[in-house]
């Protein structure tokens, strides 16, 4: 399978200019390195009717292209289930009956990072599991045998983060985000992951999971997010931030994005010759929506 990059939005609403900037960067990283480029719709959760179609339209408006048809995670459940079942068979998982509240309230073990799963259900006896299954459907968690994992990121260098017993399949049967992403990247031949740096701390646990599943770990580049004028992550409530809203107000979205990156050209192709990952700004980009 040929090497490829990807953009993988969740269809929870329209993309804002910060998301579009990340999409353009993912495209530039992929195409400038001779890679293919895929779009994947991460619709296992948080779906808004019609949002996926609008997102694809906005990416096209921005001048981006991709190889083949975008895949939807909801069409790929069998792949995720096969990966989870493989880990179950290897004895690398356990059933977890905890509610979110129980996990938050449990005393955290001294060697685990705050917010990490406290290990409550790790060593339940078969009889305990049997009786708890009557109350609720268990989630399937990875029985992680490391505490941290390290990845290399093109912008951030070596990044080490905690790996806890992450959820692979939720109690409602839906594959967990981290699992689906890793399985998809492996299955689709994605060897370059360019995405917002809010996901930087998820990269080590995903790389660990990839290792367990025998999937080659990708090159990572976590790019700076767009912020509002208060220094928070840019969001819909900040005003006109989507492609349509900005275009209606006479703003050239492509030029605004390329300007923020120090790139010149009026189409994505025209940026390819001068695109230099090493010259990318490392600081977040503050976007002020038009009045
Ligand atoms: Zn539990």
C-alpha cells in the first residue's frame, strides 16, 4: 500500500477556519512529500445530520482534493471489532463496569497520572464479573503493561505521555475513538498523521496501541490550533468562523489561512514548491472574527 496522509474530521457541525487550516496543512504535508491524501469521516459519535457533506464541500471550496471516496467509520465496525476481539483473545483486555462518576471518585493509584483509570475492574474474579454483568454492559479496556510511551513529532520532538487502561469498546458497544483511529490508519496505509496539537497527548497511547496491533507507527506532526481573542480554542460561538460565514462577509478564507502560515499562492498546488514544514509557526494562531 502506498504511503498516505489524511484529514479525519468528526461531522459534528461545520468546520471553522482553524479546522480548515489544519486540513490545508495535512494536505500540504502529504502532497509535498509525494504521499496520497485521504479524508475519513469519524462519525462513530457526535454526528450532526448533513454535516459530513457540508464539510467535504468546504474542503473542495478551499481547493483540496483527495484520493478515492472518503470512508465513514460507521461502515467499518467489523474492522474495529476484529481488532478488539484479537486483543481479547490474547488476554490483553478486561471488562470494566465503572461509571464515569465512579472513575472520577476513585482514589487514584500513586503511580498513575490524575484522571487515569484507577484499575478498579482489572482483577475482578469470574464470579464478580458475572454478577456485575447483570447490572450493566461492560466496556472493554486494554490491560496496558506500560505506564508511559514516547513518540516523535515533527514539530514537538520527543513526546512522552501516560498510557492507562484505555477503553477499546464502550459499554454501549461502540468502538472507542483511540482504537478506531489506530485501526483505520493501519488499514488505510496512513503513515503520516497531521492534526491539531490538542491531540498531541493522545499520540503516545495510540502509538502503543498500534504497536500491540502490529501496525507501523506513523510520522506525527501536531500543528498549532486556532485561538479566539481570549486565548481559548476557536469555536462557533466566537462569531463568523466557518467557510460560508466568512465568504458571505467578503473574506478570502484561503488567503487568510495562507497569510497566517507565511505562505503565498492562490491555490494549494501553488503552495507546494515553497512549503517547508521546518518554517511553520509553532505558536497558536489567534483569529479575530469579522464584526
Ligand atoms: Zn472499571
